[in-house]
């Protein structure tokens, strides 16, 4: 994956999450579609990789035990959702 800034990584995470949900819904009604299962697994792996890259560069993405903090409590360093421009 090429180097991306925090905004680019977040955009990629959102796109991958949307795709994962869409494939999940499809698989709820087509559980034997091997191609869709393979696509879902590929998207899930890309999502995990992108989340890890985001957390390395930008800080934790989720709290309450879902993301580790790297030596300091970085939550207060990130802008609140209403402070981001987009």
C-alpha cells in the first residue's frame, strides 16, 4: 500500500467498510457463493491492513479495548468529528 495521510487512510477505511457490509448482506442471502466469500475475505484482510496502517500513522481508531494506545493516551490529540473538514 502506498504511503497515505490520515485523511486518505480514513477514506479507504470507509470504502472498505462499506464494501464489507455490502458483501455481508449479499452473503446473508447467498451463503454458497464462493466468489463472494473470497471477495469478502479479501476486503476484510485489506480493511485490517488499512486500519493497522491508520493506527500506526494517525493513532487509535477505536477505544474501549479495541485499539491499543502506543505509549501515550492519544485520543485527546485527534480532532473531534465536528472539527474535521470534509
